[in-house]
């Protein structure tokens, strides 16, 4: 068997997923001729056909189906190895990549300041996003997530704090429209709600069951936008307790919620369970929150 380049396998998997050289090239940021060359040299080295070429794209052979199933497993193992080797405790340099919701930097930053006193050569990278970034890909080392307890395989989950979610209105809103005294009055008011991909979250679902779409006068996929709309008096909306501090014009709305369901979680991959830096970050984070 001829020497095989691992990149050829990676490119072949992308062709298998996308079905065409052109689409695979877009995802890989290379032209379709280069993609085709990698496929040809992989099939030549393996002496097996992975694809059947036809006008509508590339169709997998039996060998191609095996490749599509097995290569991602090997690739994940390879990334896990890189993750472990690049994050051993003896390494005083490098990056610590953290993903968090866009509204939690105010909680995270004081802990990071103390963390860097202990690890001054570590560079911190924050990915603020509402999307969940898989930890097994090695893109990030730590994830801060809000909601019910995550249950994905191969992760370690620790509590940071309860969010104590509640619904609030500004005094400006209350002076103009009053407050609902019960669930039956929810439909008499205006609401600021997150976008539809979060409507399954219990504290959001509970209100949505009592109102119609016409009651939602402001919607955003960014929770900080919701908060600002509430503070500005536009509508009633949800906030975590820590987000209401230093905001003097808010009035809590009587909506019964199960606060136990909503926590802020500290999550990392089990490959990093002995990592001294991640343990230190968690310690500084919990100490910083408890001191406030």
C-alpha cells in the first residue's frame, strides 16, 4: 500500500457528507480541482473505489460508507490526543479557551484576573455565543452553560450557581400598563422573549403557554437584548438574579417558576479531569461568585 496522507481521508469524508466536489471545496476552502486530486490519490493509494461519479454528484460505494463511518471516530481520537498532550499540567504556556453565553463575562472576568496571577503565561480566549460548542472537538477547554444539567457523554459537569430566573418589568412599563396579577392576565400584557430555538426551556415555555404570538412585541436570539428591552420599558421579560443588580427600576412579576431547573454549569472534557489550570479556574470562579 502506498503512503497515505491523513488529509486525504478528511477531505474524502467532507465529499461524502456534501455529495459534490464543489460543496466540499466551499466547506474546506479549496477549489474543486484540488479536492478531486485528493480523492483520486486516496483511491489510488488504497486501490479501492470510494465513490461512484455521476452527474448529480459523488455517491458512496460500500468502501466509502465504511470510510464515512470510521474516519470521524479516528479523527475524534486524534483530537483528543492533541487535547491531552497540549494541556498537561507541566505546560506553563498556551491557551485556555472558554465558551460562554454572551451575558456572563461580568461573572467570568474577575475570576480570570485572579487565575492569571497564578498562571501568568496562559492566554485566555473567550468565545461568547449562544451556540453549544462540543468539547470533544478540542476547540474549547471549558464551557459555561445555563439551564438544566447537561448530560452528554465524556464530560465533567460542576455547579457554579443557581440563576434564580424571574420575570421583570421596568417601573416605566408598570406605570403605563400595570402588572399581571395572575396567569389569566398574561395575555393582557406585552412580552420580550428569546427566539424560537429556546422555547423548550421551562421558564420560557411556562409563559408561552399563556400568551399568543401577538403578545410578543420584542424578540431576539441574544439574551442581553431582551434584558435591555425590559429595562427600557418596552415589555416584560426574564432575567437571572445577578443581571438585576445595579438596576434600580425593575419590578418582579409574579410568575411561579421552578428555579432548581436553571443553573450555571462549569463543563469540561474528562480528558482534562486532572488539569490543574481548569481546577484553579473553577475554584477562582466559585470563590468570586460567593464573595459577591
